[in-house]
C-alpha cells in the first residue's frame, strides 16, 4: 500500500483540536470531532490493508491481529502503567475504585461500554477520569476484531456485493444515530453500532479505490479540508453527536481520502513537515493528553488555571515523541519473515500478559474499595462522604424531562409516605434536591413523635407553579403536587430549594477558589410579572412565582415552614477537604467567606425576610452552617463532612438541620418537642472541635442545652 503523507497530516489536523478542546481552549469548542476523523482514517487504512492481502490471496488473521497488537498495545500498556502509579499516589479510594473499574474495562477492550454505563463524556466528573479517552480505542478495537471476520466471510460472494452490503450497514448505522441522540444519548455517543458508519465510511473509500488511480481534485480536496476544520469551530457540546451533523467532519475526511491526493492544494497543506511529524506521533499524543489533564486536576486543590491546563495539554506532544521513539517504533519493526510466527506469539504473549496484569490489579482495586488501606481511616472516611446521601433518593426524587409529558402519578407515594399510628399524614416535605437532603433525617425525628409525613422532590424544580427551564419541564408535575397537597388533609408543608439556581444564571463562586462548573440556563414563565430584558426581569419574575406559590399554600389553609437557602460551597467538599488534609498539612476545617453566600442569595433572603403571616415559620440554615462572628460558612470540620458534593448536604450535614426544622413543624401542629438535636453521623472521640462549632452556632434553635453538654462530654 502506497504511503500517503497527507494522511499523516490529516491525523495531525484531527488530534490537535482534540487535545486543545480537552485543554479548555474555547476556540476549539468542537475539537472532539477530531475523533470522528480518526475513525474514518482507521476504517480506510485497515480496510485497504485487508483488501490488498485478500486480492493477493495472502490474508492472514494472525498476521493482521499481530500488526494491530504491535500498533496499539505497547504504548497503551505504558500509559496504563504510569496512570496506575499516579492514581495510587493521588486518588482517594472512591476515585481509585472508579479508576480500577475503568482500567479493567480497558484491558477487556470494553471501556466505551463502561463509560456509557457510568458517565457522560461532557460531565464535570469525566474531566478527572484519566482513561476516558480510551472509549474511542475500544470502538476501534471492537471494529478490528469483527471486521476482518466479516470480510473473510463475505469475500466468497464477491467484492461488489460486499461493498453494497457495507453501504447498507453504514446507512442503517447513520440512521440509528438520529434515533440515538434523541432517546439514548450516551449509548449513541459511546457504542460501536452508532459509530460504525464512520469507520465504514473509510472502509468504503478503500473499496472504491481498489483498482483505481486516485483522481486528485483541487476543489473537492479543499471542500473536504474546510469541512473537517470548520467542524472544530462550529460544533460544541450541545451539538447532537453523532448525528447527521457528524457528516460534516466524516464527509470532509472522505473527500480528502478520495480527492485530496499529493498533487492537490489540500494535500500540499497537509503534507508540510510539522503536520506530518505530529501525525506520526498522533496515537501517542492522543494516549497521553487525557491522563496529563486528568491528573493535573486530581493533584490540584482547586480547578487548575486555563494556562496550567494548556501547558499540560501541550506537554502531551513531547511526551508522545518519547513514547513514539522508544515504545511505538521498536515494537512496530517487524522481525525477519522466517521468524514471523514466533514473533507473533511473543507479541500476543506480551500483550496478553500486560492486559491480564492490569485486569488483576484493577480487580484488586475494585474489591479493596479503591485500595482503601493506602490512607489513614480518618482520611478515607472523608472521601466516603461522597456516598453519604439521603436514602430516599431512589424513590422520592424525580427528574422531570426537558420536554413536557411527565405525570407524577397517584399521591402520596407509598415509598415516600410514613403515616402516624392512626394512619394520618400531617406533614409534607417538598422542594428540589436540597429538600431531599434533609427529608430522611427530619422524617426520622418526626416519626419518633408519631407524626405522619410524606415527601417528594424534583430535580431543579421548587414546588411553585408558573415556571420551567431548559433542563426540566417543572410546571406539569409541580402542578400535580400542589393540587394534591391543597386537596389533602396535610396540615403543614415544609418548603426548601436551592433558590439561587432559579434567580441567577451564573455559577457560584465562593471567592476562595471554589467555582461551580456549570449553571442551569434560562428560565421561562407562564405568567410573568414583567416582560422585557431577561437579565432585568429574571429576579422579579422568579420572586413573583415564589410569592404566588407561598400565598397559594397559605390561602389554602396550610401551615408553612419556609427553609431559607442552604449555603452552596462552590467546590466538591469531600474532594477538596480530602486534598486539603492530604496535601495541605492536615487541615482540620474547610470553610468559605459567608459574604459570598449572602451576596449570592441576597434577593431571596430579602424577599423571605419581608414575608409575614401567622401560619408561616422560617428556618435559616445559615445560622447553623455559618458564623456571623467569624464570617465563614462551614463545609467540614474534623472528620465530619457536611456536604456530599458542591451544594448538597450529606446526612451528617442534614443532621444539623433536624432540630431547627422539626421544632417549628411541631409548633404548627400544637405539639411539644421532646426531641434532642440529632447526633451527627460518624462522629468520633476526637471531634471536640466539631462539637464546639455546633455549640457555637446553634443556640438560637436549641432549647435543651443539656444535650450539647452531653454531646461535648461524649467527645
């Protein structure tokens, strides 16, 4: 097969945008489309090699797989080894457990299936996954395993019939992507059936060129190059992918393969020495760029600066050259043909042993809870707070779709309802995910007093009618919930929500390095108070929705316990606190300026303060979680971690709100409290500092001071 320099140049054009996209360069918002260019190139080159041998009657499966093993495995195994070492040093147990499972998936050529089941490609968590990029290698590996067998089987029917059969399969795969991105987005992104048409596009190019001389065409070559390059700038993570939009980079690559030969202008551009040089090392560049970026984020206390990310991304090029020179090239040099079979056996044995070794250490990492023994138990417990989530989340937390059509169904839900001994249900706890975080703890305490409770939470939807947004169609299920409550015998409603999510469009910045990665997006109002500029009308319109909603409950004869905003933190608290303890001299507290919280929520707090009604009671989580005297809001102290992510209270944090919420609920029911403040889960004998913080911040709510003395004595 004749070497084409322009193909290596095209590899460079594909890999550079991928690296820069992952490095956070916003200009290359569609840089991920470079992977699609690689798919087409791979399909073309692999098929051309197979067809060449089939035409000569010399095709050998063992020789084909040997070539693929020499090409893929050595550099991959080195990257996996380095990644495992760094993961061992820096990853907390939960992250190491996930890494171990992804490592096992890589060893089984199934990482695309793993990441499909576990994470979205554009999710924030994926940025700290060193092996995320191996999903595309898995797609190619699965293709390499299956496609030669298909060609061997089909070859007996003739080349033309195989060609048209592949055309049909490619068309079906392309059509499948249009269904996939609408209804199974991540399966569509990661899995071979909806990526197959891209690989087959390259294969069909190889079929088309068999027995033909390439016919260079300056116009079509430039059109192809423009289509490929433009996709890196036109697309972004909101673009359905793969879909008909993907025809742009895939079709452009096809045009370059068929018509961008060495005599054309496009080929001359792609054949310049720097591009060809990058193209030669492009596989190693792709292998190393994601681990470099992921481990930079893992090792940094906060989100690395854009400059640091760019430097890490660019470092993948010199490291790739070393990998290409010392690993790829020596293994790709084939030995004397007379020793071919023993050489094939050796490469299979070495590759198989390496993959089996990684499968073993991955299994051990999974079974040992991410090699948890690497860290002091107190440090490992901090990491475990990621899983300290309200137990009702599986049954009582719904995520309305972005489009309409969701029905809440019969209420109350049995799994979310806990009647009193006489069968009555007097209290409803409703809201968004922030209400869910404390509902289990509050229900537990109310049940001790034989108070019947039901609860329901919606993702990114507070229980007020009259609005929805691009993430969730809140209006329909919320209307059902409100109607149920107003028509029921429920006496008291506890309302809670992440209100800043609805009155603002900017992500939270705590002022000391904690910046929420994303925000919700625009909101829409069915009956707005004000029309006009969105930025100027958002706050009054959202406050109007809240005012109308609160009035509806009160006018309906319900008592209302209004929970003010729970302070967001801006960073993943378990992750940040773990790093502070590990890398920053064993810090014993994590907090941020209270001023940032107050500024973030000033509109909502001011509005809630202005409300007055005999059946309305108010609870201020800031009085428990923040200290006006010290001007700080607490995220974690000692071994107690009060959030399981960047804004949701853990069970330990929710326990601090039990008495502040339960007491006014009982007041509305005319019942006397005989309860004590709930003990924070996971407290140890050394937590005197945590106890002192609670004592310092909760006196306005705690009537039974003797309990605090008892709590302090136990510690």
